[in-house]
C-alpha cells in the first residue's frame, strides 16, 4: 500500500496546537464582539464566477491560484464551475445580497473564521489551505468604519503580544480618480517598459497598479519616482483619507503612508492597508484589507460601501509560538474511572456516564488493562483522582477514591462519591489545568 500524505501545502493541526489556536481565535472573536460584530458562516464552495467577478480575472488569485472544478449537472451533464473559496469577502457579499441583509439596520458588521484555499507556491507560512479571521463592515462610507477595521486588526495583534506594530496605509481612489492615476502611472512607466521584469511588463498591460508593489529587482529602480496616488485623489477621496489619518493620529496608532501599497485584489477603492510587525521577517504583512465601495454593486446588489480585513491564523500562531509565549492548557478531566473485572466494568461505565451527564469530566479505562496499567494511564493523562470499582466495591455498592497527589485513599458509598465529585470536580473542571 502506498503511504498517504497530506496534500502539498496543506497541513494537519494536531491536538497539542488546540490551546494556542483557541487562544488566537478566542481573542479574535472576543475583540470583534466588543465592536459589535456578529458571525456569518458562508459555504466553502462558491460559483467560480463570483470570484472571477469580485476578486478580478487578472489577479494572481483568480488567474492561477484557485481550486476550481466542474460540478456534475443533471443527467450526467456538465454542471457549473465551483471554487474552494480563496478569500471570504466575495462570498460574504454574495450572502449579504442573497439574504437581504441590506434591509436590516446598516452597517452590518460581520466576522467569519475558517479555511481558505489558494494554490500558491508552498513556502514557509504560505500554505495552500490556511485559516483566516475576516471582518467586514458593510453599508457605511464613514471613515470611522475604516478606523474600526484598523482598530480591530490592531487590537487583535497587540492583545496577543505582537511588538512594533505599524500600519502601511494608502488610498487607491475611486472610479473617478483611480483611472486618471492609472493613466499617469502607465505614462511614467511606458518609457521604461523594456527594462522592467517580464512579469511586470505583463502587469503593465493587464493590471498596471500591481507593478507598484512589485518585488522584482529589475523593476524596483523605476518605482522610486513613480507618481503617487495621493496626488491624484479627488476631493472626496482626499477628505476620506485625511479624516481616517486624523483618527489614527488622535488615538496614537502608528502608521506609515506607503505610496506603493495597492494589494492584490481588484475590488479595493479608497483605503488599503496592511499591518506590519515583528515576527514574520522583514516587511511581511500580518494582515491586510481595505475599502471596496463598488463590490456589492459589481456582484448585482444595490450600491453599498464596505470595508474589511483578514488575518491569517497560521501566521499569528507561528509568531506567538516563536516568542515562546506560554498558553495555559485547556481543561481536561481530573478523574479517571478504573475497574477490575467484567462486572465492575459495567458499573464503571455507568459511573463515568453519570458524571458526564452531570457536567463533570471523567476518563475511563479501555481494553481491560490491569489495575496497575490503569493507574499508570491515569497518571499519564494528568488525572489527580482515580475512582476504582473492583469486585468488593461492586458487591458493596461503593467506590474507592484514590487521591494521586496525596497518595490517600478512601472507600465511600456511590452517593457520597457523587456528592464529592460535584463538590470537588465541577469547580476543578471549570479551571484550566496546566
Ligand atoms: P489577503 O491579503 O489576500 O486579503 O489575505 C489576508 C491575510 O491572509 C494575509 O495578510 C495573511 O495573513 C493570510 N494569508 C494569505 N495567503 C496566505 C497563505 N498562502 N498562507 C497563509 N496565510 C495566508 C484578503 O484575503 C482580503 N479578502 C481581506 C479583506 C477582507 N479585504 C477586505 N475585507
């Protein structure tokens, strides 16, 4: 038999990761709730056309990174092309339109958490399946909505202990001023086109803004003097941007205006940003987002402004782990139920079940192991107590309780044991066991 392996670029998240992961996702959800966000869960599969339209045909994501397949139609005919979501935003907008969320009080503040799929070249911290925490504020053009998205991203990372956080921020304008800037950028780059890296020559034709955030050695010298988008903004976009920066200044949130930041998804208008910080190496984004005022209309909904961001959970977990931050283990049962003999096994199963029904955690021995082995197991699992039912206890309707930390033991009636368990273990189960 061949040995099966996980698909390239996709990874298992093992039980020892659970505490760290729930610390990160727990922080994200609790901070989002402080801002008044509510959860929206959308399907992992969407129509391919949604992403082609929403994210943009010429983006790297849509042109080469999507996991798409043809569904089966009726009577064996070819069905629709479906895609594993390569981001949340387009799907959340589809859900907003489809479920009539526009008729609810605006703005709608929605967060999501779950797997994202991109067929990127796997490398460190770049996976083909990864998890995002995503947040969107839909239905407000107010720069305060942009601010709340930036603050949510900032608080998430600062509360998790990230250092030297700094926003990179830019405005990409709106459908009125953006085309003027693109023309200016094309005019500036055209005389140098032959000297640009081949990928950027291609981008100059298909998606000129993307040349701006090129990392290619040949292209970089020509970008230093490229025109700045901010000089081309119309009055509305300029006022929006300066109001947002004013809030950041007033709150002391560090940022750098980065004239080359455009981001790799086509739907952005006005604000775009990334959060940079220590931990991922030089100038790597911890998370990113921006405003997308034309997206809902582009997808067939009413004209509706929106702004959002997404953070990669794997990247956050990586940085926290590298920093050696210790995370308390999650609660585990403190009691192990051991038995001797088949008849006692039944009584032990009943005892453990009864405890769990009352909300108390308990482990039980499997596979008829010797009592000595069961005690070893209890110790291995970090249980502080073992309840033993052997032939004597079975006959007397009692339980022998061994306290492993104090090496003390005591035999008591089932009722007395039940009372002890409620008193001692309910409180302990609720606390975190290191
Ligand atoms: P994005 O910049 O493509 O934005 O992805 C957001 C975050 O997802 C990145 O900053 C990074 O932390 C993580 N990420 C991206 N690709 C990978 C990968 N291959 N492996 C691990 N982590 C990755 C978006 O997805 C937009 N939808 C964000 C947004 C929401 N804009 C408005 N609303």
